[in-house]
C-alpha cells in the first residue's frame, strides 16, 4: 500500500487501518493526514466517483461543514486503481482528513446540539436539492425503500422476544412507511448521517464523512437515518428525536406524509441494522466493530415499538395527538352496547377500534397497523384508490334505480357475464349476499314449481328467515332450532379430513356426490335445487374432492332440480387457478350467486342465471330492488373488475396462495397442533386438533392463537362447525413479504400455544 501511495500520489506515508464498515486507511504524510478508501469487490464501479461528485457539489455551496474532499492522484485522477492482488484492481479514492469528534463519542449531546443537528440536515437537504446525478439512482443494502430485502434474516435471531420485535419493526415499516414512499418528495441524499459520520467540535456540528451510501431517496430518509443513531443510548429517545425534528423544521417543514413516515422509517433503519447483524453473526463474517451498536439498537427498537405510532408521531413532529381513549359510560364500547342489539358480535377479547384501511392493512385509533388476513370483502384492497374514485365520480353525476335506462347498468352486466360460461347471461342486482341467495332460491322454485331445497352440513348462506333455515351453521348452532325444516334436506360435508369418505382418494368425490342423490331419493318434499358453495367457508374452509360437484349436479338435474353455486365468499379470482370456484370442479351451475368481493366493501351483490330460468321467473310479478344495480354500485363493480384484471390479482392469488399453502404445510410438519392444511389460491384453512389420531378439535387453542396473532398485528379468525379452523381469506393485494411475515409469526406462536 505504501508503494501504491508513493507511485499514485507521490506520498511517503505511514498507514493505519481505520475501524468501520468500509476498507479505510489513515494516511499520515509530511503534509498532513488523509484517508484512503478502497472499494470492496462487487461495489458499483462508479460509486467512488459519485462520492467525489456529491462532495464537490456541496463544497461549491455554503453548507459550512468539513467534507472529505478528494486528493487527486499525480495524474489528476479522482479515482485510482489499487492493486489488491496480482490480478485484482480495486477503485480507490484519497480524501482530505476532516477533524472533529464523532457524535458517538459524545457522552451526552446537549439539547442545543440536537437542535443544531436537525438544522444541519435541513441545510444539507437544501444544498442537495438541485443535484441529480444519474448514478444516484441506485440501490444498496441500506436503502430505506428496500428494507424488506433483509427480512429473511429475522429467522436467524434465536431469542423469541427479539425475533418478535424485529418482525414487528419490518411490519411497521411495511405498513406505515412503504405505502407512502412513492408519494414523498425525493432528492439525492447522503444516506448515512450516522453517529460515526457526523463530526462535532466546540458544541457545533462541523463535519460530515462517508458519502458511500449516497443515493436518490425520499428526502425525509436523511432525517430518519440521522435520528436513528442520535437516539441510541438516550434515556428519552423521543425527546431527542423531537429536538432534531424541531431544528429541521425551522428550515424545512415536513409534509403530512413525511411526518407519518418518519418513525416507521427509523424502525426500518433499526430493522436493517439488526437484520444485517444477525446475518453477520450467522455467517461469521462480522468483526467486533460491526456489532458495536447492536445492543443499543435492540433497546431503542423495543422502546419505540412500545409507543403507539400516533402518539409517537405527535411527540416527534408536533402533529395533533390522537384523542384520548374514552372511559366508563362514555366509551365507544359502552355507547355501542346501549344503542345496538346484543346479537351483534365483536372480534377479539379486546375489540379493535379501526379508523382507517389501506390495501391489506387496517389501522386502529392508536395508529397501529394490522395485516388483514381475513377480510375477503375488500377483495382488491381496503379503500383501493381506483374503486373509491369510481364511486365518488359517479355519485357526483347520477344515482337512481333500474326503472330508468343508464349505461352503467348494461355495461356492468355485459362485463360481469363475460367472465362466466354459457348459458349464464342474465343478471339481477341486489345489495347483499343474503338478498342474492334469497333470490336464487326464488328463481329455482319459480323454474321448477317445487319448494324443497338441499344444502350441505355446516353451510351458511345468509341471514334472512329463509336462509337461516337453509344454513345448518345457524340452525344447528347456538340459538338455532336444532333441526332442519321439513322442506330442507342436509347432505354430508364433502370433507376430506373428517368426513365419512376421507382417505378414499378419487372415489371420495363420487361418494359424496352420490350422497346428494340419496338425499333426493328420501326427500319428503319435491326438491327445487341444490344450494352449495363450491368452496365451503363456514364449513371450515373445505375444498371438495375432485368430481364432487359434477356428480352432485348430475343427480340434481336428473331429478329436475336447479344447481345454485354460492360464490359469495370465493369468487372473482380468489381460487387463483380460475376466476370462479365452480370452475375448479369442471361444472357449469344453473344459477351463480355473488356478493362480498363484488363491490370491494360497497353493498353490491348479483345473481346470474340462464335465459330459460329468467323466463320462468318472469311470471308477471315485478322484481325490483330499490338500490340494486344503481349507477354508483355499477361504477364500483366495473372498477373492481378493472383492478382484478389490470393488477393481475387472480394470478397473484394463485402464486401467493401456493407459497402460503406450502409454508403452512411445513408448519404442520413441525407442530402437532396443526391437523390439516387445505385451500385453493388465497382461500386457506388450518385445522387445529388436540390429538391427530382422534381428531379431537382444539377450539380453545385456535381462539388463543387468533388472539396471539392479533397482538402480533395480524388478523385471523376461526370458523368451521367445531370452531377450530383458522380461516385465511385476505385481500388479493397481499405480498410475498406479508405471506412470509404471517408464516414466521404463526411458527413462533404455534410453538407457544397448547392444545
């Protein structure tokens, strides 16, 4: 190295390695001191040149900071080629030594210095605002927009409590920062104003080192990185952060999105640092210097995550704090109980007050995010902007009823029926799945002139009086009559795990289908039709065996009945392999019922049937739904279809459902509590049992697991006649990171949930 310095720079120098992430060497020569930085193998070829360009840009301004300006080589080169080995040349840059004390060596930085740090960061942002080198559009490990790249390292953390902390940090970043990043002001930033790179002298910030991580990023990321390290080892980190933000906002006021993203970005930086430490510890690649901030980082992360995000945002930025939790008779829960019927249930032991939804997340009053794995209603994501805009736009133009002609109704009927096979071409629009199923039963009765109906064990089809009588899940459950009405026939659940034909392979579908034929033969009242979900939700997330519906439909049609597919929970691409769940069974029903996902949370439902059945229903009595098929609902329905197609959500359901299913099956191999895993696409079920031999249901364990996952910020619920099945039916905008996060959390919590 001395020979290199002599030949390239004309310097006779003593050298000493410097600690830190990079390969830096202190160079002491008769004219003073300098630092030689040698790029690592694999680093972008232009990285050192980018550092030089950024520093020179700042040096031409009035930033007032000492900077590691380049010492040119003898030939004037900014970057030289250091001979690391006989056939290896690495880029190198010699820079001036900047004097000052690193922030990390300050025993207790005072409040004034913390405010000054904020001002310095704002001045830095202003100085870099017009600097936009092409090489700055780069990515690297410490890029705060790509924190999730490091998420797999969570599994390398052996301590369970710390693994939970780290998973929560990634979750907070993904739910609270990531959705906003594309909308925030962006610029070229230093990217690593950590406590080693910020220099102080005489109570002032005097220098800034190491531009190796500089890149184009949301501007607020600069502030987030600096705050992360300035808050380490501090007794009141939020107070420190607030002083830094106050100084920053004297010169550059944060926008609303930046204020909300700031603390989640700090959590993201801590997550990246701790994940990197876990990787290095696992591979043995780290040195002592790589772990100097690890323990303080764990401590800081725990303290930050213990604070509600809304309160933390208020403390840091001076934003309005959330309203204090009400108590006693004035609480929201007490008010609800006074004015709403007691039959309305609430999820979870401690109910959630949800104030906002976006994508796959719900957010409570405290600002805490929850990954929603159970809300199949918001099919294309909570408050999808395109769906919201479609409804708002149409509401401002016209909303009326189907006694008038308007294009939206016909356009939507044509688009909807285009997703279905022949002869399903006639639509009726209503407001809910219950109304739609009620109408489907009326269609079957009108067409056949009969009254009787067949349904499956454990099925739920709606809350009208007729549908309660057609829902064994209700009439055999708590508060039910305990028996089927005389005109209702109940056929066996086509359950491959618990049913009478389990383990029979391909023969099971035929056997369960023949049970429908047997029910037709013993019916005391002529049967108008079979009402069945192609994938059974309340029955326990059941996927019927192949051939079941084909055989069952054949029996029903031979007896003169109508086959109704209840797609309220499972249609619109959720199965992944097909748009409609009945297609997975290679059948075409006579009537299809749609609800829940059809309007992404807007009250919309539909029944589609054949012209022949529609003609039978046209007996002179008008069918009319005041709100069914109104222009606003149709505009929203069209937007949902557009989003499913243009965002590839059916394919996403297929790919992510497969990933989720594989992961759940791996959990079943490790946890005896998991008796069965089943599903198609993003319609999944995990059945918990106390004994795999007897299949004794573990309902209490399932309920406990749901509560544990809620505390981890993940929403699940239980279903099935025995209440022991975890149901997973998330919005289709789920991501791979969400799937992996849920699997890791389930793995942790299953290990600590008893039967």
